[in-house]
C-alpha cells in the first residue's frame, strides 16, 4: 500500500472515531459524553457509601471508647485478681488501637471531622495521654469554641500533668461557658439506684465496708460517676476513722484511694458538682499535698462562691499556701 493510501485510511478512521458517540476524542474537544449522568449518579452513590462508612467508623469508635471506660472501672475498682487485671490491661490496649483507627478513618463534613477529633482526644484522655489529649482538644476548640466540656477536660489534663496554675485558667474559661455545675444525679437502672441508696445508708451508719460492697455492685450494673464519687467519700471516712485510731499508714492508704476515685469520677464527668472538687481538695489537704488542695478548693469556690464550706475551704487554701511559702 502506498503512503497516500495509508494517509487516506488513517484520515477516514479518525473522522469515523470523531463521529462516534461517547468517543473519548469527543471529551477532548469539549463534547460531554452521553453517559455523563450515569457517571454522576455513580459518583453520588460512592459519596453516599463513604458517608455511611464514616458514620460506622465513628459509631464503632464511640462504642469502643465506652468499653474502654468500663474496662478501666473493672480493672481499677472491681477487680483485685492480678491475672485478671493483666488480661483487662491487654483488652484495653487492643481497644485503644481499634478506637484510634476508627476515629482516624472518619471523613465527611466539618462537623464529622470535628467529632472525630474530639473522639481521638477523648481516647487519649481516657488512656492518660494528657499531652496528646490537650493538643487535640485545642484543635477542636479552633473549630468549636463554645463546647465547655473541652475546656473542663483540658483543665483536668493540665492538673494531672502538675500544671496547676494553667489548669485553673482553663476552668475559668469553662465557667464563662457553663457557670452552673449543679448536675442532677441520673440513674439509667433502678437496680443500680437502689444499690447506691443502700450504700449511702450504710455509709451514714458508718458501715463502710458494706457501703463499698453496695457501690461496687451498683457499678457492675451501671457505669455512673456519682457512684464512683460516693465510693471515694466512703474511703475518705474510713481514712478519718483510721487516723482517729492512730493508724496513720492505713489512713493514708484510704485517703490515696479516695483521691483516685474522686479523680476518676471527675474525669468521667468534669462538669460535675463543685462539692466533688471540694472533696478532692480537702483530701489533698489531709495528705498535706498543698498544690492539689489549692487548685481543687479554688475550683469549688469558683463555681460555688457561696459554698456552706467556704470558710473551711479558704482556711485549707491559706494553710497550704503557707506550706509552699515555707518551702521556698
């Protein structure tokens, strides 16, 4: 075949292609292919599937996070067997990794991304990785600066890192958004509520071990920070009794345990009753831990300046400030 014939054949082929519907060449020359609506519909379906996946990731993240909280309570309060504690720690670690993966996989709207950031922050918060939690909470605040819980959690985290002055500043910011901390005690389970009331009655009658048993049974039914706080209060009273009997070692043990439970209750619900912060501050005072006493008593008075224990709280603050001054 001559060069002329080759050229003619190629030209005819090109003209035929250009005339063919849905040809890629048409797109090049600005003509939309006729199946574009189908492509748009496919793209919309893919976007919908991505949103549904993002929701599932977020939902799984929240479920895993809640399970982490339950496992911590089981490990730190309900279990004394060392082997079981080790198994629970392993489960928590596995859930921790899954939870982070869940939240990191979330995509979508700005609100979806914000919720995922808070989820990641809460995961680090629950796992005591407070530096990382603070970083993520601050990132979330840039997107939503009206969420008071974020400020409370930053304040709590800073206190756990020993940055007491910085912590108080964040509680002051939280107060601007949520000045009233008189949270109502709400139980989801009647059985848990009944056990809690039984524990309160035993505590009032100085039957501390019986009270603690009731509270533990209630926690097995319902994860409620009010129950955790009341356990702390009972342990503090056990410490007072031990101190009255001259058993300083046991008293300190009970006070340390009370502080751990107070902190856990506040960690679970930072916007709790001011009295919980006051109880935490007062127990720090009993252990001569001045910086903690000053911070938590100040938080109590910040949210409840007319506290019936105002004079006592202020006296504790003054005595702790003197301790710090004498150490300089």
